[in-house]
C-alpha cells in the first residue's frame, strides 16, 4: 500500500476530528437533557459511553467520588477508567485533563489539589465546554479553568503543569505522537502522567482493531502496548508503565498509562499554532 500524501493525511485527520466532535457534541446534548449518552446517539454500540455495562462510563468511579458532583457531570462521564484515582494528586499541584468532556475528572482533580492548586480541562467540543462550565458553577469549583482546543496543540505554556490526566481520549486522536509530545512540553521537569485509555494487545493489527469498533467508539484508534511505549519513549518520557485493568473487547483493554518527565528535561517552546485558551469559571 502506498503511503498517503500530505493532502490525504490532512483529509483523514480532519475527518476523524469531525467524527469525534460530532459524536461527543451529541453526547453532551443528551447529558444536558438528562439522558444517558449512548441511548439516543448509538454510542453504546462498541462506544465509549456504553450504558449497559461497567467497562465505560461513570460506573468506574466510586460512589464517594460521584456523590457530590452535578448529575450532568456524572451522566457525561464517557471514559474507560478513573485517572484521578491513580494520578496520586497532591495539594497545590496544577493538573491538566486532556479531553475533559463534561468536567467530571477536572472537578475531582480540583478537590484533590485543593484551593492552592488548579485543574485545567481541555476540549475541542463547544457543547462539552458549555456543559463543563455549568457543572463547575453548580459544584462551586473556583480552582478550575476550561480551555478550548485540540489535544495535539495544547494552549498552555511549556513547563507549567505538574500532572496530565486523560480518560479514554488519547485513542481518539489521529496524531497520538503529537499529543504525547505536547503533553511532555507542558509538564514541568519531574512531572507525570496518569492516563486511562483503551489499549490493544500487541497481537492485534490495526485492521483487526478496526474490525472490533469505530474510531469515535474508542476502539479503531487504540494504540497497542508496544506502540504506546515507543511513542512515550520518543517523546522523552521515562519510567513508562502500561497496565491493563479490564477487557473492553477481544484483545482490547481499559488500561492505566503512567510515565514521568525527567528532572533534567529541557524546556521546549510551544508550536506556533498552539494558542487560544478560552473559558474559565
């Protein structure tokens, strides 16, 4: 098979972003209406927001975590884990959630880092950002800020974040190497990641992953364990660990991905396109 041209790659990337944006805009509308996402949109058919099982969504959070959150934040939880439970967040830290959706992980992070810390959420979908802002206001969270943008171009300065988390979103990106490079850039030296994601066993080819589910359903775009490790190593991370937590399809698993930015890592400037932070409460 011939390698795609830059123009073909651009079309493919644009198509994936639009497919994902449309799916999660619909999910935000459903959550806003008080409906479990997936029932109307069909997202439950191999998707990240399947309401009928406990491999995706709010069922992966402890009752104590969900209890004091706005109902719509819980409804809009479409992830494959609970990254705030494994990120070892500490008082006073700055946390960034990639693909923050309705804001559940931002609000939980804000609790853990306390009033001297801060929790950012980054999302490209206007409907999700609007929902997250309403949820933050209802929760009375004062140490959170939501940014509009793509996770391949994080609109934050270099070396300003202590911890990056994400919940079943990295697999949705058409350029995961860019996501991990940007994650490395915004982390302070010594910073760390705690990512929940869908990860494939190394035995599965890309075609076999696509047979098991769509891209916007968190399946076709999943990296294998070996690919994840290689991309994190290439970005500069150390102490990489990928641990399966539960199976979501044949050969595909919810997983926790951890890694650390070395203390002696140089500060890297942002790409010219990475700008445009907006939205806070």
